C-alpha cells in the first residue's frame, strides 16, 4: 500500500515553487483586486455613473453659459 506522500509529486511542487517570484505574485494579486473592483463598479454603477457625469456636465455648461451671457440669458 502506498502512502499519501508517495503519491504527491513533492519534487515537482518544490521545483515550481522555486520559480514563483514574490514581487510579481504580489503585483498580480493587487492588479487582480483592482481589476475586479473596477469591473464590479462598472457593472453596478456604469449607467448610474454616466447619468451623474452627464448631469454634472450639464450643470457646468449651464453655469458657464450663464456667467458668459450665453443664449439662456433672460435680458436678451
């Protein structure tokens, strides 16, 4: 009968573990977290963000037009 440790490829695991670079692994995890966060935000708030951005730009353009005496000015 074989034991569990005889069936586990310990040499292969050790060899592949030596090929892992800590810095690159950390950067990959950080990038994956940020990518996932961006993906979730885009899915959850993508349309809502466009609405908020559109409203903010509309207010800014209206403000600029009002300050510059644009077409919406009542005294024309």
